[in-house]
């Protein structure tokens, strides 16, 4: 009797990306946001077939959404912590662990801690990609892989 394939594809990653957090400026212009995303994709180990979900405020995201360069789901959101909440909503731990081998969070925000811990506890590898100054202490204290982006110099 042949066995059915598992629900989890081979070696896929779910990427949750808060571009505002990666840039460190909610009103950053397009080139800075695209540059931060490009750095993220390189350091995160993005591969063809990975699922990428991106959220940010509309003023930052709408001007760049057609220039992202990788297949992704883009979500312009408004409000305090709206990007974090939207991304976390797409990462129900059991769903992630059944379908992916790895979760990469493109944000150092503490809001991702509980979801990342739950996903890790279900056997899925978790990596946090952030800038050092944006990485919360609550994420530093967990056994996640942490990859730091180089610091950006923002125009004043």
C-alpha cells in the first residue's frame, strides 16, 4: 500500500516581513525599503518556492509593491502594530508547522515572540532577521537563530 504524501512540502520557508521594522522608519522612501527587503531576502536564505508575506503602512508599501522582485503576498495596513498583528494572523503555529520546515520573521519586534516560540515548540526551525537596534530583548532570550542586517544610516 502506497503512503500518502505529507502535508508539509520539502524544505519550504514561511517569511513574515515587516518592512517598517527592517528599515526602522515608517515613512522611509522606496529605495530604502527595497534595499532593506533585498538585504532581508539575502540574509534570510530566501529560495524559490518559499512563501513571503509582507506588511507595512500604505505610504511605504504602495510605491514599492510592484518592484519587490519575488512572489509574495503584500498587505498595506494602518494603525499601531497593525503590520505585526496582520503577519501573526497568518502564522497560526499548527498551520505553519504542518506546511513549512522553517519560519523566518523579518522583524525584531517583541510581538512575534509567542508565535515564534509556539512554532519552534512544534518542531519548526525559527529564524529572526532584524537590525541590532530593532531586536527586542524578548527575542534575544529565546533559542532562535538570529541574523542581523547591517545598520542603515537614515537621512535626518
